[in-house]
C-alpha cells in the first residue's frame, strides 16, 4: 500500500489528537475523583436539643452512609444509617434515644457512586462532633456553638468563665459534659456526678451543674482553688455535723 505525503503527515497528527483526547479523559476522571464529601450540618461542636438533620455536600458520590462513634478514630462504631440516596438524613427518634445525654458523638459520611462501576468507597476527610442535650427535645434545629475543645490553648479561659465577659460561655456541659462520667481516684468511692446527678435540682444537666457550681471567675480563683466554686453549704447539708453521710465538714 502506497502512503501519500498527505497521509504520512496526517498519521502523526491523528495520533497526537488521540493522545490529547485520552489525556483530557484521564484528567476529567481525576478531577471527578477528587470531588470530596464535605460535612455541613449539624455544625461541628454543636449542642443539640432534639433529633438533628445531617447534611453534607455529596462530591462525586450519590450513595451514602453516616457512621457514629464516641471515638474520633471510629475504633468502635455505635451504628450506621441505611444506604442513603440523598446528602441529607433526619435521625429517627429510636436512633436518637440510643445516645446517652451529654456525650460527645463523632460522625462521618461514607459515599460511593452507583454509576462508575468501581465500587470505591470514599470516606469524608472531615470528622465532626456534637453533644446531645439531656432534656426533652424542644426544637430540632435549635443549635448553639460551644467553644472548640481542641483549641483551648488559644482561647481566653478566664473570659469564657467570667459572667461579665462578652465571651462568657453559659453552657457548662458543652465542654464539661463528660465529667458526669468521672472515675474516682478511690475505686471504693463513687464519683459525685453520677452518684448524685438524679437528685440535684435542675431540668437539664446544665442546670444541675449551675446548681452546685458557682459562676467561675478565674480572675479571682486560680486553677488550684477551683474547688471553691462548689457551694460548700450544699455539701455540708449531708456531710456536715448531723448529716446522714460521712462527715467531711467540722462546721
């Protein structure tokens, strides 16, 4: 077969165009694969009173599952949602009731595509968390944003605890909620928070905190004296002279 000059020049051109088209296809695939899932709602470190709605940007995926855990590394999964076809999920009451109050819960989204045929599972790079309010739900979208516990080093802790400061954080359990699960230094002595929590006045765990703990002002009370912030009169009612418990207070 005789190849003309025109054909001879055309062959490399076609090969070049094919290479460009292939490169563009590969690049397009790569771009699509880098579209990641991003968490949107509930806000990270938020404090939820009622069963929340979770939302996220889907990236390149169209099938999703949410995973919940007390562990930020998800060493143990509390539960997973069923397979979802939209980037939104309203938590059912039965699921919400399984969470203990005032515990920090971590969540993430896993996604995949029903069209690319790869079967690849993409996990959201972000892991967010929230706290569950201890009282009965009022408004499922009622959210406040407590401070980021992992950023305390750069925060003014005095201002956060000073009721006269514009930065005052009145929601104790947002940062101290896990203290109700304290472990006593003496294994024979139960921690006061879990032992007495049900008997302390207050309709929410936050109100129970404030019943015993006075408004903390670190300007006046250093960290070594924070125990002063518990009203001793409340303790002395049982642990003082004539009280029904072991006496810790002489007067």
